[in-house]
């Protein structure tokens, strides 16, 4: 998980706010329990309720609307609540029950607005605290100086610590960004190297073969077709086909027949599925139909269309070659009857052959999944 410095600092200041509110509540309850320390107990109760509610609001904002903790008006209101907690003992007739709550306002201002604003908040709270002490105990320069030191030192220390942590986090992020940039550069360099190696190992070698066999147009066409298929698989597939899937098996079969007979075989698939024993029979029947088209049709292009539905798979093997008369097929020719029609029937499928002399041939193979 990525480290979030802002979230960590916000947790610190919000946590100190909760501690300050609990501290004030404890001192308030102690004051209420002492009749000498509470001339107006209602003021103490109201102060405890108000500061607790404000602390609860701060926690809610931390989890739901953290940006509000940086809003200048919210920070001014927060300092006002802290100052109110300092003067409440005067109205309540209690010596003191504010505790450390006002310091949480200083830390929140450090987080939300920075060192200068925090020093301003520290001066305001120092004046309010000193005023309370003057009212309750008279003028005491030592106490006033101590108040100033406490608030200003707290603001300066928090600003210094937060600044160090934020700068360290900025350096960390810059280093990580540099590492990512370097990694991306290495990846691009490796990809270029892979591309160069592949071009050398396959494309350039194929071009050399084409040059040596330039007088054999059929062989040149086969080599070019084979190289095109390999390039497409390498550029768009990115990996070797996963075994055990229908479309992968048909494509591998088509590529093999293409190499052996020098024809173009286009495979178009809509959907795919894992092979079963029945579908393996379908692939073998498709291979036989494709081989027949490559050997006997006289067409240089054979197309295979695969359609995978929820419960059935249908494959069409088409050519636009010579075609033939089904009635004239000799009884000794078992490729059509046994390897295609008979194989499909034995595995629960169907095979329909549509052909006429000069009209090409279409073999429709259908098998349940």
C-alpha cells in the first residue's frame, strides 16, 4: 500500500484533538464534583458538550471531507472554539478546566495552513489564556511569558516536524517517479530489442527464402502468407495459443494445411470454448474438409467460419473451386463419408455438404457442446 504522508499527519492532529477533548471533559467533571470549583455548573456542561461536538465534527471531516480541515474559515472557527474553552472557566467560576484542548487548535492550524498561520493562532490563544489568568489571579508576567512560550514553541515545533516529514515524502515520491521512468525506459528498450530480434529471426529469413524461390510463385505466396500469420500472432496475440480451446486448435490445423498445400486459409471465429472429446472430433472433421478443399477444389483460398453458441458449435468450410457431383463420388472414396459425415454422426453431430460442379463447396459441421 502506498504511504500517504498527508493522511498520517491528519491522523496525528485529529488524534490530538480527541485527546484534548477527553482531557477537557475529565477536568470539567472534576470541577463539577467540587462545589468550590463550579459556581455555574451549566457553563462547564455546555463547554464540555460544545468541545466534544466540535471534536466529533473534526473526526467526521477527517474521514469524509478532509479538505475542509484546510479551509481558512474552518480553521478560524476552530481557534475560536479553543479560545472559548480558555475563557469558559471565567464564566463558570472555576479556576481552570480547559486543559490541553487549545493546543489541538494550534496543531490543526499547522496542518491546514502552515507555520505563519499557526504562529498567529498561538499568539491569539496566548492572549486569551493570559487574560483568563489576569481575571482569576491578577497580572503575572511570568505566567504570560510561559503561555507564550508554550503556544509558540508548540506551533514552531509542529511546523518544523511536519515540514521535515513532507519534504522527505516529496523526495521519496521524486525518487519513485525517477525509478518508474527508468523502468519504463528499460521496458521500451527491451521491447525494441525483442522487435529487432524477431524481425531478424523471422521476417528477414523469410525474405531471404522468398528471394531464393522467386521463380516459384506458389511457394512465395505460401511463405508470405505464413510470415503474415506469424507476425499477426506476435503483434496482437503476444503469446502462444492456449491449448485445449476450439479456435486455437482449428487455427493450428489451418496453419499446418496452409503450409503443406500452399493455399490461403482464413479462419474467422465468433466465440470460443474448451475442447471436449466430441469437439475434438469436430476439429478433425474440419481438418478433413479443409484438406479436401485444399487438394481438390483448385481454389487458392479456403475459408473457415466458427460460430460458438450456448449449446452448439457450428463450423463452415467453404471454397469457390471446382465443386463436384455428390452422385459421382466413388464408393472407394471414404474421406467424405467416413472422415467427415460418419465421424460427426458417431459423436452425435451432423455434417451437411453443399456442392455442385463449378459452384464450389460448403461443408457445414454442427456439434452439441
